C-alpha cells in the first residue's frame, strides 16, 4: 500500500525542496549556464588580472610630482616618452630581449638531448637519475639557487679553489652578463625538459626504426624525422622559457651584481627605490607589450606548439 | 607691630587647609589633565634586521615595554617596500600596517612631503636634542632624526701600506681594478664624486657633470656594486680593498674580526640621518603611545644603549662614544667634526635621486 506523503519525515521534504532549487540553478543535463559556471573560476582569475592591468595602465599615465610625491590628476604619455628616450632604460630593454633570446636558444639546445635520452633510455636507473636531477632543483627556490652559484663561482668559491690548485689566479666569474645568462639557463632548463617530454614521448619509437630501415642515418633520422615531429614541443618550451626569462628579476639582481639589470629590476627600482610608481607602471606595460609582441610573432611564424592544446596552429 | 606680625591661629588653619587642598589638587590634577588613553596590546615598529633591530630592541623597545607594559613588535619589511603600503593605507583611510617607521630621513622626507606623517614637534624630549634631530628641507617635525651616519671610505689596511687613501683619486690606481665597491645606485658617492670630479657642492643638483665624469673614471676600475650586506661579505672574503659604505657596515665587519679601517678622503663624505615617524590614520590611543615610544627613543638612556649597538652619533648632547669611536671621523660630535662632511637637504635629494640613480646606473651598466 502506498503511504501518504505527509507521513515522510520533515527532513525528506526539506531535501526535496533543496534538490529542486539546485536543479533549477544547475540542471542535471548541464543547461545553458552550466559551461559558464564551470568557467567562472578562470573568468574570475583573468578578471582580477585585467583589473590589475587596468590599474597599472592608469598609473602609467600619471606623472609624479616630486615636491609633493603625489601623482598628476591628468593623463599624459610623459612616462612612456621618458622610458623610450632615456638611454639607460633603452639599454635595459635591449639587454632583456637579447638575454631572453640567448637563454631560450641555449636552453632548448641543452634540453632536447636530455629529454630525448630520458624518454628513450631502456635503463630504469638512468631514467630515474635524470628525473631526480631534473626535479631536485624544483625543490630549491630560484633565489637559493642563485646564491648557490655565488658560492660555487665566487672569487673564494669552489671553482676558483680548484683553479688555485693548478696555479691559476682567482677569476671573477660573477657579476657580468654571461653569469646572468648562465643562471637563467640553469633555472629554465627543467621547464624546457618538462615541456618537451610529452612531445618526444608521443613520437613512436617505430617511426625511428622505420626511418633507419629505409636507410636514414641516426643524424638524418634526428634531423628529418624527430625534430620536425617534436616541433610543437620545442615551440611550447621556447615560449615558456622566453617569457619567463624576459621577465626575470632574481638572476639579474643576484648574479648581475647591480651591473646587469633587466626590465623587472628597473621596475622594482622605480616602485620601491624612487617611489615613482607611474614610471614603474609604464615600464611594466612596456614589458608586457614586448613579451606579447614576441609571442605573437612566434605564433604567426611557427604556431603555438603544444600551447595550442591540440587546436589547429596558425 | 609685634601683634600684627604674629600669625593668628585661625589664619594658620585657613592657610594650611588651602595649601592642603591645593596640594591634593596638584597631585591629582596632572593625571586628570594628562589622562592616558587606553593602552594598545602592542605597537608595531618597522625596523632593519640583524644588529640594527637588536640595538633598537635593547635600547628602546624593551625599556619601553618595561615602562608601559605595551609589547613592541618589530616588522622587518624593508623601508622602501613598506612605504607604498603605508601610503595606500593613508590614502584609503585605513589603519596603516605599522605604528612607527624607522626610516632613512631621505625616504621619510618623501612621506612628509606627501603629507602622511603625524606632527611630532611637541614631543617633550625634543627640547633636549641637538639640531641634528630636525629634518632639513621640511617644515616642523614630521620626522624626528635620531642619529647620523657617514658614508666613509672603508679600506683594507694591507692594501694601502703607505697609509689610508687620502683621496678618491687614489682608487684609480690600476692595482685596484675589480677590487672596489659602491652601492648599486651610487648613493653616498655622488657628492664626494662631484668634488673629486672638480665640481663644487653648490653645483648640486643643477651642475653634476663633474660627478658623472668622475663616476665614469671609477667605472674603468670595474667596481663591484651591491647593498649593505654585500660590503661586509666582500671584505670578509677578501674580494675588495676599498668601498664607499656606511660606517656601520665597516664597524660590523671590524667587530667580526675583518682587517678593515675607514677614513674620510679630502673630497669629504656624505653625512645623512635616520629617523622615526608615525603614519597618519591611527586611533587616538595608538597615536599617543606611538608618540610616547618616539619620545622615549629621544631619552639619553635609550640613545646611549641603542647607538652603542650601532656605533653612531645620536641627537642628545653628552652621549658616551662606544669604545674605539671617540674622535673617529665616522662619529662626529663637535662642529669641527662636520667640516669635511657633506650634508644635502632631504628635499633636494628626493627631488633628484631618481635622475642621479639612473645616471649612475647608466654609466656603470653602459
């Protein structure tokens, strides 16, 4: 016999009401708003970023009055004009772009064989060793790693100690452009390997065997088969390394010893040393613009690589 | 006549009663008039870390806590990094993140010009201070200077066997290539470089070309550029022979057993001050006790202990110099001691430092 509805407990009725209300908001089959609700965290995150950028954009158009340390009410392009005409800032921008380019090329050159061996080796020990060597630096922050290089490469460092054993006077290996680039390559290397690994794993070993069976040498297989097939991974890794290097702060600050500023260091100086947030913001906007332009050029020339996430390139 | 001079018993009683009432009122009145606002649980003082905060704690904060029962928390955020946070809080009428900022006077002058500092001109202990306590280039006392310091030319005696360097020109000797150090924005060196380059101090800020000419000469020596902790490390590691740095760093290195001495070359040395200030936006009670803290920092006892730790000259007359610093050029006390020290108004410095820093970096990074 069917029981009367009124004999069910009150909590059951309450749950029915809540379930009905919830299904109105989020229908079981998804409904129109379902995908948008799923996107809401990302929209919130990007929205906050856009808000911050808008604030920086607004500040970049205001000039600092050093008699009151207040910013102008009116907008002007004076900060941008200064940034593009001041020789020091121009040299910092050029140094950053050149440095990021050299670091990207070098890192990819080193990361490719490392990743290839890591992916293809039949030795479990070697694979584990390479993985540990890759991940270990991730547990150590960038600043600590930079200080580590100070200890190793400093005038009283390990390398100079070894050189001293064979009668070579201590060399100054730090506080110059090559030392900053060296530190950046070492920092970026794991990022590049991690971006390259999926691309190389996706290339079946049988393809290499097929190429060799058709008479291709190992070098030819590498040049005409593997490299073209790994192109998407190389582009993805290159984009990540390029943008991270371009905006880096710690390596130029620590290994450059105050003589090799990148744009991020100049921004810090303006925000915190001279209190000119307007000028600092204009440098930040320029840095974003330069980074975006470089990425856009790469997208146009060779596509987005693995960053396209399977979408058709170009 | 004799009778008139005699004190009548009734008059005596009346006078005694009145004196008694007056006395009682007198003892109560100050506490009524100066009713202390409620004490906050703690006050937050921004400070530099390491030996700096230890000295402040021993000389000012701990005695203040003992005296008032109010805990003092030291916030070790860098002075230039706390500044935008304080400015934003004041602009948005929020409570600032710190009660008291221990700051360089130059940095603090920016806050004073922006109008975010409380007025401290009626602190009782200011009456007993020297002129050094007064910030130059701003009205009143939005900041109270608490001591001075000198950007000395620190050197390794073994590298200068014929005696201390008499001039910055001595550093142009090729044997010092790669063995000199300066601050990475040139702070402390701009003014003596102006003199070393053949210029005059009254050419600051409008004609600084002699300064940049001399900085360019120094650049050929490939100096190291760094911040305060770097100098001590470089001297300790034997990486440099001479540096333009704050005397406290040189003293710190010496106390750590480094073979180091310092001098003021013939071009002179920059003299500057640090101070304490209170950001606007605190409650009446917090403001009262923050002012009490700064007033306490200006007492002779506090200054003596605090500045013994730092090895710097204070703003109260008659302080006893720390051992070994009496008569030292980095510890000026008499007017004659200031003859070779260069003191430029904080206002001129803050209005021009951005340009000076950029120019110095442009030369050094060129």
